[in-house]
């Protein structure tokens, strides 16, 4: 066992020296290879994080949201609607919600103002998302003023900043007390923005939807599962397009790598002849070349993956954002929660490191099995 | 110690350019002596040397090393025997460019899995022995011809082989360096190593360092002459 390890160490030493001796070839390959891993990993990390984010967002939302329609457009829910729905079997909880958009002309940004249903916020206080914390430099205890659409200025005290995780939902959020909300937007008393319904059994969601339509013909129930499906299809479509583009790049890389790795230079062939003549076995030569392929691709993989991680989670996927404009429109700007999926890393590893390592091994077979006496006849 | 029995070697067998380079050779290389294979160019010296050194297999005939028939062994075992028993010095030196002298010297030690420190220590002893210690870390392409050959000798000796094999070792050396090289060979033979050379250089063939000369012509052994020391 010990000599085996020692031997592999020697072979790795030798192969590392060989790479250093052929700097141009090794570096060129490494750069191209790293770029490829970088692009692949960026897309993979980004879509994965985005999908997770969306799932997490929707996990907290009610199974059904009921909107009232007038002339096919979303309108306020007048008083008495919740009572009209009455008791429907399977509905756990019904709640009228209050939310709306506010355009901040100072920063030219849109915020979502919302009345928190799961927490109490004192009159005159607000809870803000991380985007506001950044752009308006707010922190707990600060005062902030918004000019309402009526023209008058309202001042609030920031009670708390929401946690940074899951920024996709909470980045631009401003939570407040119901009375403050109605006063700020001059919201008609007793009206709500929409109605949220929680249904425990997923199989009953559609039934409840049908019953809602019966009870309130001028309303539109929006089921969470449909929203989820829409999201999923948008993501899948975008990802598919990216992957189509990428496969072209991968193909080009494959040809490039094949040429670089597969073609043994005359110098390399000569060296292999020498090594065999001085007592290296065919297996030693092959193992040495295996390490070469493995080292190059492993290094490229590590550097490419780390760069992709930084790109996605610290630079907001800036390089490829234009390609994915669809998502950008979906939501202006947000930082994703950094996360790594083991299976995804493994897949990426297998699809980058293995083919290259194999490509370095194929041509070596012939060179390594040539008779050692050829070196006497150069 | 190294015996050949009825060795024949053919190139391109069955093709129009089929060529019998060796046509039935019997010989017995004595231990701890310097033996030379001489003959005109194309007479089969190098071919015979590759068979003696287990670099190639004969088409027919038997090779016996210390009484053991090794001609039928699989490649793996043959490589192992070659690494342990033989050290090679090639006409073009065949050093690996870009590596330093000492790194070239330790290469034959890699497959055996000897720790690096041990290999380096052994290489340093060999370098010092050949007055080359000061060139330890020089890239081999910067060395002179004589220095390159001494590095090649060190490399050949790394695994402490019983038998040293050299093909036309003085072809790239001037007379002074050739004489120095022969002096090194004598020391090695006196220390108990068996040395086999090919050469058509009179300086080598007629040297007093040489103990036995085998003359080849057209793939056949035409003469064997013992020249120097008394045989035990
Ligand atoms: N691989 C080979 N294929 C065909 N012919 C060869 C090969 N190697 C050597 N020969 C031929 O065998 C003969 C002996 O060659 P060699 O042993 O190199 O002679 P020497 O070393 O005495 O000059 C030459 O005629 C040479 O052309
Ligand atoms: Mg020759």
C-alpha cells in the first residue's frame, strides 16, 4: 500500500512538472475549461436558487386568493364579501388582505405596502425589507416619510428590518398597521384588496374554488398550484434556452479539449519512449497521464465553480442577466440566498472532469504500449 | 550470467521488406566485465543489445539471466526485471528536457515507489561520484555533452543495476570525453557491475578497459576475443 501511494505521488509530481514545462498549452486549456465550468455552474446555481426562492415564497402564501373583478379587472373587495362566502367545507381560515404599491419618486423605486396579518405593528410604526434598508439607509429606530397619493406627508418609525433570507419576497416590503394603511392610501373603510383562503387538504382546493365562484360570480379565485405551475414553466423554459446555448459551447469545448488533450506532441511521445525504456510500465505511463487530466480538470472545476458562486450570489448574476431578462422583469433586483446543492455539484463534476480525463487517456494507450526499444532508434 | 541461445530476430515478418537482423546468435556475457559488440553499421548491434537488455523480444531463441529463462515472461515481469537489473545509456542520452539533472536521475525510481527523499539522497551520491554535484539543479538542456552523458550514467545507476547497457556511448563525445567515459566504465566493472556496449569506435574497441569483444557481421557472430583480464 505504501509504495503504491508513494508511486502515485511521484507520478503526480512528474505530471505537475510536465504541465509547468508546457505552460502555454496547459494555461490555455485551463482558462477555456474554467470558463466553461464557470458558465455552466453560474446557470445551474442561479436557476436552482431562483426556483428554491420561488417555492419558499409560495409556501407561505394561502392556497386560494380571491379577487373581485369589475369589467375583467381587479377591483377592491367591498364589505360583506367575507360574510357572503360563509362557511365552506374544508376552508380553515378566511382573511381579508390589505396591500398596494407605492412609487417612491425620490428613489424611483416601487415598494409593496402591506398590512401584516401574522404580527401586530403599533400605530405609526413600520417594518421594512432589506432593499429599503439599503437604498434609504434605514435601520431600526429611524424615522422615514412617504408622500401619500393625496399629497400629504406621512412619517413612520422603523420598528424592525426584515431578515435578509428570502429577499425575493421581502426586499421591497413595507409592513404597517391596518389603520395606518387605510389612512395613507385613503382606502375606503371596510374594503379589502383581496381575500385569502387557507385549505388544509390539497384535493379540496379545486372544489372550494368552484364553490367560491358559485357564491360570488363577480370574483376570480387564483389557486396557488396554478401560480406554481406558471412559475415552474417560466423557469424551465428559460433554463432550457440557456442549456441549448450552452450545449453548443460545450460541443465547441469538447472539440477543443480533444485536440489539446488527445494530440500527443512528438516531444511527449519521445518522453514516453524514454520513460518506458528506463523501466516505467505501461500502467505507470497511463496513471501519470490520468493524473494530468484529473489535475487540470479538477483545478478548472474548483476555480470555475467558486467564480460562479461569487458571480451568482455576490454580483447578482450580472454577466448573464440580459439573457434572462424575463426574470429580471418578474422582479427588478434582489440578492439570492446562497445555497449549494450536493447533487448539482456532483452532476457538474461528473460532466466536466470525467470526459476530459477520459480524453487525455485515449491517445496515451497507443503511445504507452509501444515497444520500449523504439527509443534506441531515434 | 546473461546467455543467449540461438537468437533470431526478424523485422516486418511476412511482408515484402521482411528482414532478418539477427540470424542465430549464441553468446554468454561474463559478469563484472566490460563486453563490446562491434561491427559495421547495420550489422545488428543495436538489435542484439535491445534483446540483451530486455527492451525487445527475440523472434526465436532463449534469453537466460542468471540461469533463469526470461524470454517467455509477460510484459509486466519483464519491465520489472529490466528496471531492477539493467541500467541504460542511450546514444542521444535521452534525457527529459525542462527537468533538472537530479530530477532526470531519479525518474527510474518512480515506479518502485521509493520515497523521494531516499531517491534524492541516492542521486546526490551518484552525482558527487561523477564530479557533477555542482550541476545538480541545472536544466539538462543547459549541460554540455559530457555532462549530459554523466547525468545519463547516474540515471542508469539509480536502481543499482547489475548490468549496465550502452548503445554507441561515445558517438557524441570527443576523444578526451570518450577516454573519461571508459575510465568510468572500468571503475564500475571493477566494482562488480557487468557492462555491455555497442561500438564501432576503435578508441573503445581497442581500449584496455574492454575485456571481451564480440564481432558481428550481417546478423551473425563472427568472432569473440578476450582481450584484457585473466578469467577466473
Ligand atoms: N524496427 C525496424 N524495422 C525494420 N528494420 C529494422 C528495424 N530496426 C533495425 N532494422 C534493421 O536491422 C538491421 C540492423 O540494425 P541495427 O541493429 O540498428 O544495426 P547497428 O546497430 O549495428 O547499426 C539494419 O539493417 C536495420 O535497417
Ligand atoms: Mg546501432
